[in-house]
C-alpha cells in the first residue's frame, strides 16, 4: 500500500497503524524485488519510507513494528552513512539508488509504503490514501 502523502517517519508509521498496517518490513530478496517492481509501476521519482530505524542504538538497524534485526539488507553505495552527524536514523528506499536503501533524518517528509500486519508475508500494492492520521 503506497501513500499518497508525504510525512515524516513517525507520522508515516502512525498513519500505517491507523490503517491496521505498518511501515513495510523487508526480510527477503523476493519481498524487496516485489516492492521495487511496484515502485517502478508507480513511476514516481520519490523516496519511500520503510519500517527500519537505528534510533535506539546507532548502527543497530531494526524493523520498527516487529523489533527484528535486519536479516536482509539492500543498502545503496556508501550507505548507511549517517550523513547528518549520525542523526540519520530512519530508512528509505531511495530514488537516487534505484530503490536501494539510504538512512535519512527521520524528520524528512517522504511518501511511504505500508503493509498489512497479518499475514506478514502478504504485501498489497493497493493505492492507499492516508490523508487522515489517527
Ligand atoms: Ca543512524
Ligand atoms: Ca544516508
């Protein structure tokens, strides 16, 4: 489910939860490829928040909802680089890297990708309009 609005990371996460979903957590190449194909279909030159962050312990990346460590990674070249004085603690699929991953400041506004929480293996690409944030 792709958002039609751009929010900061926390607002993106709460918007997903308001729709009984979460920011997407990527745990396999297959899942990642599916998302890349979906972003290609949408064809927007934007970055997308996904559910990873390292705000608790710098450098230890976890999926926010499940609290799992990353078992699959797809970092862009030179990332994560904590470019802004190590305050890049949230994860995007970055347009500039053809949707490989980049750590960014959580306060940036980006579009985002939600997935239904259950079953965890299912991702839907139905357009979502989270214009109301609970
Ligand atoms: Ca960081
Ligand atoms: Ca970065």
